[in-house]
C-alpha cells in the first residue's frame, strides 16, 4: 500500500512539474469525459422531463381512449382517419362494462383565445371535461376550487385556469371570481391550477378547463371526444384496458375479425415509443464522444513511453538494487492510471458545469446522475490501465546493465 501511495505521489509531482505537457496529455481525457458527462446529463434530463410531462398529461395509473390512438406511420394515419368519433354514450358503456374500472371521463380539446379586459391570449388549450374528472390526478386547483358535478351537469360557464394563463391575464390581481371571455363568451374563474412548468420551451400551463357541455356550446357537439379511464387499482391497468377494448367493440358491433377502430394510449406506451425512437440516437452520440477516449489513451501511452525513456537510468538503478519486474510495472501503471484519472476528474467537473450552463441558457434540461460520474471516472481508470500496460511492460523488461550504460 505504501508503495502505491508513493507511486501516486510521484505521478502527481510529475504532473505538477510538467504542467504544459501534462495538460496536453490529459486534454484528450478531459474532452472525452466532459463530453460524455454533458451528453449523458442532457439525455437523462430529457428522459426525466418527457416522462414527467407524459405522466402529468395522461396520469400514471390511467389510460386514454381516442379516435386516432398512437400513429407510427402514414398507413396507420390513413386508416385512423376513417375511425368514427368517440361519444358520451360509448364512455358510459365502458364504465358500466367492467368492475375493474373506477372512473371514466369524457373530455375534448380545442385551441381558442382567452381575454380579460384588454388583455388577450391567443390559442389557449381549452379542455371540456365531464363528470368524474376530479378523480384524475392530471386535474387540480392550487387556488380556489374544482368544478362541481352540478356545474358540469348544468353546463355552467365556470373555468379553472392554467397557472401561466392566470398570470398573464391578471398579473398581481386575484383571478378568483373574475369574469373572462372565451371566444367572446363569459366564464367565471373559480380556480387556478398549480404550476407545471415547461418542456423544451413549450409551456404546460397554458390551458383552461370548463364543463364539457359549455365546451360543446362553444365549439359544437360533433367534436370527437377522448375517454380517460382509471382502474380501481394500478395493478388492474392491463385488465381494465382489455375490458374497455371489449366494451367499445361491443358498443360499435365490431366483428371478431375486424380491427379496432379506436386507439388506447397509456403513459407506458408513449414512453416506450419515445425510448425506441431515441435509444439509437443517444447510443450513437455517446459512442462518437467515447472515441475521443481512445485518442486520449494513445496520447497517454506515448507520454508514458517517453517517461520510461527519460528514466531509463533510474529504472536500471532500481533493478540493480533489487527491484523486481512487478515493482517497476506497478510504478509505471500507477503513474499512468493516476494521470488518466486526473483528466477524468477534471473532465467530470467541466462536463457538469457545461450541462448546468446549457440547462440555464437553453430549454434543454440536464440532470447530472451520480452513476454517470462514477462511470466517467472508472472508464478513465481503465484507459490509464490499458494504455499504460505496454510502457510498464517495456520498463519492466529493461536490462539493468544496459539501462545504467545509457546517458
């Protein structure tokens, strides 16, 4: 142990004594590790952001039935255009069919301007909701209250605003009980949702929730609906999906051989498609960046060969005094690994700062994971071991008499 510590001390002393050479030697590792940490941090941040956004929109334990479903290619899009609209009656049929389903809610979405006084916001997402909407975690009221079942049944002109909509319309004013205009129709504000943030620069707080009956008065009754389904327990999601599919097929009188003319979407299915679409891209990015580690390793090997050449007489003297081959190899390998690890540590620090800077300056999120730091440092240690082995072996194989004769 003492010998290893002494080798580390000598390696650090050599790095400090030859600052410019050490910097140029470590540059490959620093660039490689900092790039890997930055790329992985951005990937992890994007994955976490997309996951949170999908779960926030669809719910962790719920799923959605709509006209189109998940569209993966042009053929699927062409077939889905002929699917019939989802109706309130079909939503009720799904709720009656399965004992594993707790809540079923029909909703519709449309963009429209919202105004208060002289302030107007274009293209706010208007959500019309039916009875059981309060059972779904995607809806909330941080201030004020939720829309009551009576208000939904009687199509009352009341609204819950997204946080950004309320902030832009009212500023420091209390929005509760104020009257706004949606497509020129007056609605009373009864609640404001909590702030959800943004994803890739797109706000998740620019929406308004109104009763479905009021929505149909604004946009017409022929709008296709989405049906949100919540099972009685998260463990029943798969069974509830199957029951909902059967209930809708029965309601539409589809023959066994006919395909579904509707789509079922859950947060898991959306995330699966996202992961499949991005996994290859992320792997290529990390692979390309990792190539610079090879370059850094080759530079370290060249430098260590030069160090061995410079210290030939020293190595010969140590062998003449009784040092064994493994002692020489251990010293050179320790110096190589220490040199590589130093570059790795510096690269981790630079990569973390770069990721944080990108997250602050752009809409791209970044999350530095401890495991990525550990992997970055571990890989640089392996690079130092692998590319330091040949110089260490060459030093260990030196003949002490020939080494002492060298000037």
